[in-house]
């Protein structure tokens, strides 16, 4: 099949043989940058990170959060879909029956091991109830110990101000029986 | 009061004061200032902001506190000697390079003479030959550091530094032959005096205009002498990590660094003196009635501003030009700079004979 | 459920004869005994050979004016231990070569079944420069010996690694024994390899 | 071979071993201590990824080199054989982490070839645009690192600034700057946000300016030319025999570009030139990559003009997840969704090899599927595997300072080399 070919010119004339013209052209560009930046900081791209933050798009995948229904209860129905689709196998769910029959199932414990998570967003796509989202926009996730990276259900769920339609406040969410701090991670090796 | 004036008139005291003034109030501050300015100016070239984080309380300045921060850091950093290093040579190597960087200021005049008082530490008759002697001593700093620190990369850096500095001293000397012929002597004050006249009252007789080729070769040789910009194969940080001072840390390492930055200021001051008229302010002779203190102030500020401009130019070159490979540095030196320097000497001689 | 969806999809596959089938006819004439079967799936021409004929056939494919496979693209092996469905595999392992002809602009895939008990196949490192490391990697991962290879030892794993990780019977989270730090000096002696 | 036997090296073993992938000089006699062995070791400023080059030096000249790889081996194949087809996509971001989109596209096209399905035209154009943006980031990083090692630190930071513009583009579409996880089987995960194509043109203009400035700063500079010309030369047929593909083969003068040799996506509708060099040394590779970036920019502009409207995922059942409306609304949609997530994709049994023009050369995916949900074989043909194997041959006879120039122009990426 025909395609156009372009030979790269590596010619080297007198202009290159003398060192000065090449350096002069380079100096022209660096000086242009220098004088534009030293006076007015026109082209400077760096930002002062802790004070200013880089604008992120809405699709930016950051820290997870568990969304809530209007009546204050978690949207998640513990269907284990995100747990099976997660490539890093870092989500652990234990489902439980809720005393109120109108609520089918809810996650007694919903833990994400953020150290293992690869932030691929497959769990958000797989969730049939839009219960888990990654749009909290939290850029810096730095904590002091490994255990604090095992986000439990209560850490992940949204903050929620109860309004007139609220039926269940946070107190109604029964705690899992033994809330160990260090959950075994996905490979069954207990985190230290 | 009378006692004090008498004390000041003593020649010995004047020399000590001159040394203290030129070293402590001119060379060292400018050198340390250059450590910060290199990072700030290179940031400007590369569309960054440069260091501005060091702060006392909330005062951050525009990064000026980084000079103090670097100094304190290097004092408190651990200063270790690698296993198997030759302790004695390892410890004295930094002093050689520091000494050769500082000694350059001995013969540089920073302002015009008032009566018989010269703003110059010494005005020895073979002025510039003293410079060549001192810079050749600087080779010991790099070579001893490289050879004594028991590391292959340092060994590479040391051998490269020795070959490069020794061969570039030759072009250093040769490129100034033309200058000596034009101004008739190697004494620095006579050269600077010579640069005071003007052709047709308009163009000042600076070294740059009388010796353009000599200036180019001299400037290149001096950059190679201080192992900076395109000639920093001895500290080739991409292939031999950090060259001869790879095993240094703490105060010893920072003395190498400080030596390098003071050498920048030294190079800039030397070139200003020899090629940009030192303290000679152009067209100042028209204004006879100027008071003496104003003339000295003008001369000193002209000298300092030109030194700063040349420091800036060296740093600008550093961040523009890629690095030579080591054998290309030597090829450039011996195959290109040597003929150019000799040609320059011959041409200057012919012109002088023709004009005279 | 998945079968019927693949039927409807089968028709998309291009079935017009391309030059490589000419290559297969050529190989059939030269080495009729070598070829076990040939098939063409998703426009990828494949030739299944006996493993002892791999060197002459590769030489033929590289040097013959009609084939001219100058470029050796890839070498890998496949472990069919847990595979039930019929992928026409006869032995447990299969070494797969991919070749590419720049001048004739076509590709071919050679497959050689290798039995589990005597895991070896003649090496073709003399035909292309690229083959050397690919064979070392295949040995490292599957434990298939390439006879005649000048320097057949592990390339991705460290020397003291036990087992061949990409075999299906190598458990996913097997822990390797810890070993003491050896000095680099012993590894490379002048002139030879360990 | 215990230490005691070392002294009795037979004459046959004395001759230098000259293999592809390892050159070891003959041992020096006891008196002559000229040969020195240094480790351009795993952690070295000029080693892009983590690779050890045990180098034998005679003075400053290289007389032997043994590259040692495997430091970044994360077991890509073993992980992908133990996970579902869709779970392998986040792994492919991390193969050639400098041009992640191209790995995604390569892997997804291979699985689509297994399924034997065509993706909608808008998805093909979207893949071409994002793939070329990713190719530009790959070349920007490689040229920047190569010039930095030769001393052009300003050139490095300007090109990293240009790369930053493109990373923000990737983030707007896929949600990740490097770990994008964007393509799916049968189309792309997300469509372009509105106003995105305008944004692409604005940023490409900025990137073109930076490339022009970098070109002026370095390419015609005699110091740079001296450092790069006639360094790491490889003849055309030796390059083919070493399995060179991509910019390195084109630098030797062979116009082999998979986008033209095996036309895929919509590359045959877009016209662009293939830059080739003459000698095949580091300078040619530098110039070829510079030219290729300009071609990629013109490809993106043509693709932006021709991109049609329409769906980004195929309507084929059991390929993409059903729309969220159907999942929430109808019970069939929910069942399909549940079945897709729980059991994953079931490509028909068979094997397939799909090459694509990666950032470094021919990036091929060889997949074997037995119809059940788990992949049998998921092999990546790494283009830079052959370049590191040829490294001893390229570096022989040059100086220590040339190792960085050659290694920079090879653009070895740890993730792709060791998988």
C-alpha cells in the first residue's frame, strides 16, 4: 500500500560547525523565557501546592464515598458486585438483615483497603444502585498508619443532614459485631 | 581620633582592611548570593518559581532565606569519610579548590585609586601571571578529591578534571597575549588604566573591542577552568553521578559548592577587569568637576553591576547549552581554541606594528 | 449462551485466501512430515509443527525468496493444563513463534506442542539476533529447555528463584524462601557465565 | 565453578563472549589491570526504569556490557490469567506507563478481535485521538530524558511542561492522568466531555510551540550534535534481525509503521508521513521522534475534523454493560448487568495476535481464550525488550558518557520491559 515517507534532515552546515550561532539561538529562547518570567511571571506554570490546588475535572477518581437515599439510609444493598469486579480485590462486604422489612439488605461492614485500591473506577461502573462513587475530589490521602487506610463503612458514608423525610439516622445503623481495626487484606495476609 | 587616623594610615592595616573588605564584603556575599540566584534564575528560564519556602515565622521573603537555610543545613549534615578513603588527602582537597577560587580577588581593583591609596589588595607587577599560578593550584582540589575517595565514579571525575583544567590553562595564558601587547604590561592596574582612554572620544578602549577573539577564547577557557556549563564532564551528573565530589557530604561538600560559586564571581570580576574596563566608567572624564567620593562610588557600582551581569550570563549559559563529552572538550581545546588563540596573538602583533 | 452469539459473529471473519496460505503450501512441499495441522482464525495464519523440525522450517521461512520472514516478532509458550475445551492442543505445553515479513508484508504463527515430561525444543537463536532473550524468558517462565542455547538461565527472575511461575500448577501466592545477600563479584567472571 | 577453579581458565574460554544481549571481554592477564568493571546499576540517574548495565571499561572506552533486567517484573501474565478479561485493563495502563492509552487500545482491540466485533466509528476516532495524544506524551518524555542526560535540563523541563497540558486532557476524558482504565471491549468507557475538542486544539497549539522552541534550543546545537551523532549506530539488516520496530527501525531507514503496515482503527483514512532516518544513530532516533510528534499533532487535527456523532459503545449484547436506564428500569437490564459483572466476558474459544504501533514500536497482544471467563494466555510483546538486548552491541567501543545518550534514545520503559 502506498504511504508517504519523509526523510529526516541531519545536515550539518557551517552554521553548526561554528559553536557560537547555535548557542546564540539557544540563548535567544532562554533569555526570552527569563525576562518574561523574572518581571511578570507570565509563563510560570508551577502552583504553590498546599495553598493553591490544581483544578481537577469532575471525572477525576479520588477517594470513595457511600451515597445515601433520601430517607437517610445507605443506598448500598450489599449485592457484592463491586467486590467481584474489583481487580485489586480490596473491597470486603458483609451483608446483614435490617429489622425493618422495607429495607432488603444493607452492608453490616463495607471496608475498602485504600492501600490496595488502584483507583480504576470499575466498582463505580458495576454498582447497580449508584451506591459507591469516587468523586469526593480529595487529592491528598496521607495518614499515619496502615490501619487508618482500611476505610470502614462509617468512614466512607456521606455526611447527611437529616430533613423531614429522614427515617433512619446514623444511630440506626447497627455496628458490626467485632469491628477489628486491622482487616485481613485481599490476599488473606493480615495487615500489621 | 588622631590615633585612629594614624592607625589607619599604617600600610599593613590598610592591606588587612582591603582584604577583609574585598573578601568578606564583596566576594563571599556575592558568592553565597549566587547560590540562591542560580536556582532562582534557572527557575525563571524553565518557567518555574524557584525556592521560596524557607521561612522564619511567617516571613518568607522571595526565597532569600534559602541562603541561610543552605548554610545551616550543610553545617548540621553528617560529614562522613568513606571506608578505605585516604583520610588526609580527602580532608584537604576542598581547601585547595576553595583557596584557588578566593585568591583570584587578590589583584582585582574594584575602584579607581585616590591619591596613592589603591582599591586593590596587591598591585604586583606580574599581576595576571599570579592568576595563572593560582588557578593551576586549583587542579589539586579536584584531583585529590577524586583519587582519595575510593570510588570508581570519583576516580573518573578526578582524572577528567585534571586533564581538562591543565590543558585549559594553556589557552587561558595564550588568549591574554594579545591583551598584554595592546596595554603593554601584565600589571592589572596599568591594563585597567589603558582601558580608560576612548577612541575618537566615543568608543571606550575596552578589552572586548580591542581583543574580541581574545575575549571569546578567554571566556571559554575560564568557564572550562571552573568546570561549569558545557565543560562539566568532571561532575557529569548523568553518567558518573556527581564526579569527583560524589563521596563528599556536609561541610566538605558545601565548601566545594561555595568554591564553585565564588569562582563564578571571580571569573565575572576578572573578565570585567580585563575586558570591560574594570572600574573605568566610560565618558566620565568629561565631567571634571565631579566630587571624588561620587567618582569612586560610580566606579565601584559600574564594576559591581558588570560583575553581576557576567555572573548572570554564565548561569544563563549553564541552563541553555548541553554538555560536552570529555574527549570533545579536549578536542575543542587543542584543535580549535589553540589555533584561534595563536592567530589572535599574531594578528594583534601585526596590527600594533602597522599602527605604530 | 455464548456459543450462539459467536456463530453470528463468525461471518465477519475475512475468508479470502492471502499470500501466507501460499507459504503453507510451500512448507508442505518442502517438509511434508513436519506439519501437524494448519488453521486460520481471525485472519491469523497458523502452522502447527513437530518440534524437531522447527530449525529447518524457520530457516526456510527466513531465507526462501517467497516467504522472506526477516523479522522475528515474538516467542512465547502456552500451558494447557486446566483447559477443557478443544483448542486442538495435543500436549500440555505449546511454544508459539510469531514471524513477520517486511518485504512481503505478511505474518505467520508457528506452534510446536511440547510434552510435559521432556520439556525441550531445539533453539533457533542462530537465525535471528532477537531470539536469544525471548528463549531465556520462556525458559524462565515455563521451564522449557531450548537445546543449543548458549546462555540459558533466568532473565526476569533472580537465579535462586525456585519453580517456573507461569505454569498453571504454580500457585498464585507461593512464598519463595528467603536467601542471603551474595556479592555481585561472583556472578560475572571474565570470559564466561555462571 | 568454585573460586579455586578460576585460575585454570581454559584457552577456549578466554575469547570474548559476543552474544546478542551480553558482551564480556577476555579476562586481563594478571599484570595488565586495564579492564575495570563498573555497575551502571539499578539505581542510577540515567537509568529510566530500573535496569543494571554491568559495564567493562578499558579506561573510558566500553569493551563489554551485560544488561540485567527483571527488577520491575510484577507478573502481569500470572495476574491476568487469574482475573477476568475486564480486570486486566487496569494492568495494561501500567505496562508502558508513559503512553497508557496505547496499551489500553492494543489490549481492547485484541479482545475485540477475539470476539470478532467492530466498534462504532466515533469510538474509533476517539481512540485515534487519545492514542496519538498518548504517543506525543511518550515521545515528549523520551526526548526530554534523553536531552537531559546530555545536559539540556531546560529542554527537559519545557517538554515536561508540554506533557502536563496533555495529561490534563487525558484526565478530562478518562478521569486519570496515567492510570486511565478507559477502553472497554467494543468501545470506550467514556465519551468526550462537551467543549473537549476545542480544548484539544488550544493545547496542541501550545505543545507545538514548545516543540518548536525545544527544536531551536537543542537540535541544531553543535554540542548536542556531537554528543548524539554516530553514537549507537546499527545497520538496517542488523536492526531487523534484532527485532527493532517503531522509531528505532525507522531511524535505520526502514519505513515500517504498524499504522500503515497493518492498518487498524481509522488510520487509513488519515494521511500522515512516516519519518525515517539514514544512519540509525541516536541523533536519527531523536529527529525521528521529533518529526513523529508533529505528524501526530496533524493526525489529531484531521481526526477532530472528521469525527462523526454517535454512540461510543457497541449495542452488541454481552460486550458492554447495559445502559444505566435499563439497569434501573427493566429487570432484563438488571439481570444482564448482574450476569456481565459476576461472570465477566466470555470471548469465543481461540487465539489471536493483535499488533499496534505503541510508543516504542510494535506492541503486540497474544491472547488465548477457552470460552470460559478466565483468560488462558495474555501475552504482551514488549517492543523495548529487543532494544535492551541490543544495548551491548550499540554501546561497544563508545565512551562512558555515550551510554546515557544511547540508553536515552532507546527509551526503555521498565514496566513494558519486565511486565
